[in-house]
């Protein structure tokens, strides 16, 4: 059984609420999370809700959500948890359809990796060497430091960075805190110019609150 099929089986098991069996099916997931926790990598990520803004429902079972955070040693209060735990590892186990497909495809397919200028399999979760979180954190942080285009919102509290100003691009969304920048998510977009236009058009009137994007939690 190849790794995609193992992941399919684990995701199907997790959807039934059997978190332990799901993680047993893909032992590299627990190992990666443990390594990231020991290295403090989750601290570079902000908070996120597992309730998808497009679907309106959780994209993971509660038992899987809790087990992910237990393994990472990260605090959580359903449905809000660590964005690195949820967006990088949790999405691998989600089978909830969204308007943009399954959330795990950003890691399994080549589109996001290519948008970052990386090899097609740069984000293969089970690869030897650096963990998926380490690879994603490195790519996303690099783009934040040198974007082709960017926008800030909520008085500078949130920043969106893009690898191109038009056409296909990698998007990185992060929160700016007193302790530094904390990542929220990254995914490929089909038209960077359209993203920038939508952000500009949604700018609130002075004094009005600005809603976080892409499942970020305050």
C-alpha cells in the first residue's frame, strides 16, 4: 500500500472518530509532530479555527483535533487551536469537500510547491529529512520576507503575502504580534491580482473592525 492509500485509510478512520487507529496507520505523522514539538516549531504559528469559513462546519472530527494538539503539546479550546497543527497536519486527515477541493491537496499536489519555486514533491508529508511543518514554515517565512505583492489589514495586525502580483501564486497569511510574525496558513491561488483586488475592496471604513481571513482566530 503506497503512502497516499495509507493516508486515505487514515483519513477515513479519523472521520469516524477513531483517532488512535488513524494515527497508527501513518506512523510518520506522530513522529513528525513529536519532532516539531521538541524543536518548538509550533510557536511560529498563530491560532486558527477548524470551522472552515466556506463550509461553515468543522473539517476534522473533535477526537482527531484533540489528539493532534495532545501530541504537539499545544493548548486548544475546540474549535480553536494552533494553526500549524491544524493547517499543516490536521488538513491531511480531512475529507471534508470545500469549493477548492480537499484541503490536503496543497501538500499532496504540485501546485503550491511550484508557486514557491520548489520541486513538485517539496511538501510530500512522509518524505525523509525535515518534517512537513519545517519545510512549510521555511517556505512561508521566506515569502513573507520577500513577497512579490502584499497587503496588510486590521491596522497592520494581519499580512497577506503573494509570490506573484498576477496569475498563479503562493499565498501566505500571517498575524503580526508583539513577539513577531506568526503564520496562519499558506495555499495556492489561481489569480493573485484577483486576491489583491478583493482585499482592497473589502477594506473597512475607518474605525470599523476588520475580520481575520482564512480561518484565522483572534
